[in-house]
C-alpha cells in the first residue's frame, strides 16, 4: 500500500504558494474543541528511531479533540482520543519543500476505543502533528510560549538513558498552545509499512 494516492507524509503548501489548490474551511464550520492534559508519571520510551510517550487514558485525564469536519468531510466519528505521542527527528512533512528539525505526532483513535479500529469510511486513526524548528520558527511566538515549549522539551528528560519515568510531561500545555484553527487536514496513511 505504500506509495498510494494517500501516502503520508506530504509536502504542505501555504496559501499563495505555487500549486496551492487546497479547499479552505472556516474554523466556525469545524467547531473544533480540544482537551489535553499534562502527563503524570509518564514513561518516556527512547527507542532507536523515535521517542514515544503513552498517554494516560483514564476518564480524569482526557486527551481528546472533536471535529465536525471529521464527520462532514471524511465521514468518521466526531471525537478522537489520544493514545500516544512520538517524535520524528527531521520533520516527516515538509512545508513548501522545507524540512524542519522535529515533528511530534499524537495518534488518536475513535472515541471509546483503545486501539486502531475502523472509525468510519476506512479511517483507523487521526494523527495530529506539530512541527518544531530552532531557527525557522513562527516569529509571532511569544516569550511565554517559548517557556511552554522549553518546559515541554525539558520535561522529557532526553539526557537520561533508557526509559525514564517522568513526574510530569507538560503535554497538555504544549497542545493547549497549538493553534488548531489554522491547520492542514488531509486523508493520509501511516508513514511506515504497511502504510495503512
């Protein structure tokens, strides 16, 4: 299935870039909501190709987003629950051909599920990606937002070996800062074989 019509990752274009032909939806048409929490006693699994953190999934630590467009455009459920987030050193997606330092993906599944199952119309998961770069970043980021970003990365304890258990990973703070109303949304695939 790799290399098909919906293969992720892709090169994303900004409005005004040559070749930009994306459909633009108003944020009011989506009515997106999000509820992400900092992760307590989280294991930061430093693997050979990524760093991965399993999200707390009990009722009091919701890590969800809702999207009306998920239903109206893609024919899936409206609510998606986060299972884990992981990092890609060197962003998987490019923007106008440029690759960035790091990309974080949160893998979400159909509301109420604990694993990937058909969520409607062939979708098994929704991945939410955030791209980070030390030099080529959004210059409108405030000093307070820089502190949130720094605290998030410091909380991951990447300087420790193995899979440290971290008192608090400030995941909720970083996801709370993310601008969900200005984003790219597309039907894609998992980026590794079998590329479902």
